[in-house]
């Protein structure tokens, strides 16, 4: 069958150009914030990939395969679990380890509109720093990226210790199922969640639970709930970074994974969260028999946002003047102006429109004699006769 596999896609121009621009902005800011790039294998041993958390939806949706040696393998479904192996094999890594990674991950999950089985993640993680300042750094770099991309968003913050503390005080013992139902509140509504919760808690416990959850963070701090101070500190740091952070006790992430603050970003421009992460202190140090504090954030869905991006800057159309066209084209490239040449006017203009090339330069006999070249703005249709020097300045 010669067609794209279900759940996978080709990314062609102009969408590929826009995605590349977003990746460049993300990576640039990761570096500015002092994160260092790493690369990891696409394929790992099945034992590492599944870990002890096979019930997690992302883990259970992993792609499994077997190599020629009959070894059980799997495609990576995220980057974070690979840190456990990295720290086992590289015990001398200096801490804190501020890493970023960008690449494709794979999940064999049900196909939905705008959800793919192969997708790019752009992650930052800080390993070895237990302070809430590390949590804030992961949000601060994300905030800078969103501002540069002109994305208006809000970030919701919660804390796993806080939620567990609330359930403990209410003597609700089936934490995993209760949290899983609370996580559905945005999709199915409060009434439906309350009804489902009757399977795991008494009605009076559920009433009290929702009453408690509707309090602000100051209440939880005052009443000395676990994790409340961590939320408050992160909220204060977000204010210093000028980040619009909102406390949301209904936010749940990675129920068997996160250990402290968790956060998700939302924008009106895209369905679902545009980034998400949190603190996972009990994961990375598993194979070295010690706790390695860790916090991270994943920004892959930002790539699906619609942004203005420029690919090829201009197209040169040679009208029987190849020598001068090549000379001019070389000069433009030396000034970091992306371009290439074609020969037929009508075909060239059609091509420029198709690939959203903003400028076309015509090089004919008259232009060569006058040492001025016709520049057409493809958006407005306006044409100007410019010297080579003026042409470079205009295009720069």
C-alpha cells in the first residue's frame, strides 16, 4: 500500500517553514537560559521503556518491536524516562544538569484529528536542583518563547503533594482512581465526575472534597496542607518573572509520575495544552539507588501554532542574463539573503506565489545596462527599480 501510514504525516512547505521557525526560536531560548543539548536513541530496551508504570496511558501506547537477535525493544514515547539510563551509565555527570532535547517520539494511540502517532517534543529538564527556583526556570524559558512567538497564554499550577494531603485529611484512600476522575472535569463536567467518584469515595467525602478544592492557595498554606508552600513559592517566582500563573487544584498530570509542582499552559489558538511539565523527584535516580531531584517542561505542541514565517526570501528570474543573475545571486547569499534563480517569468511568478516567496527580482537586458534591477513585492504587487546596493539593504 503506497500511502502515508495512519497517524503519521508529511510536513511540506509552507507548514514546514513555519515549524522550523518555531523550533529555531525554542532552541535559541533554551540555549539563552543555560540549557545544554543532548541526543538519545529512538529505540530502547522494552524493559526500560515500560518501567514500573505500564498502566500509564503513554507507556501502554508504546510501539513494540523485536530485532534480529529476538531482543524485545520499543520506540521512545517521550525523552524523560531515558534520563534514568543516562545517569546509570554516566554517574559522573555534574549537577545540576540542565539539558534540552528536541526530536520525534512515538505513541501507538487512537487516531484523532490533529493528533499523530509520531510527533516532535521540545523538552527542558533540570536534574539535581531541589529548589522551586528550578521549577520557575522551566516556566520562565517557556514564557520567553511564547512571548517571542506572540502567543497569549495562561499557565495553571498545582501540586501533587497538596492533592495527596487533601485526600488524606478526608480519609479518601483510593488516590489513583479519584485523581483520574478529577482529571476529567474539563472534559465531562463537575456533575459527571462527582457521579463517577461515588465508586471510590463516600458521598459526604465527595461533597467535602469539592468544597476544599474551591479554596485558594493561601487557604491551603494557612491550614498547613502538604505542598501548599511549594505552590505559593512558585506563584511568587512567576510574578517576579511576569508570568501569568493561576492556581488550579483540579490540574492533574502523570498520576504515578510527578511528585511536586505540576503545570500546564493553555492558549486560545490551539485545542488542549500547549506545554506541560512538573517535578518528578523519584524517577531519574532509580538505577543509581538514590533520589535525584528533577523538574522539566515539554513544549512540543507549540509547533502546531500558526505563526508568520519566512522561508526563501526572493526568487531571481533571469531573462537571458544568467551571468549577471548568478553574480547578483551570489552577492545576495553572501549577505545571508536566501534566494535562487529560475528562467521563465510566468513560471517563476507562479512558483513564488505557490511557495509564498515574498520578493521576485527580474534581471533582463535593460536592468543589466542600467545597473538597476526590478524588485516586485509579491504581496502588494509594487515594483521598484533598485541598484544592487539598495536591493541588498531592502531585502535585509
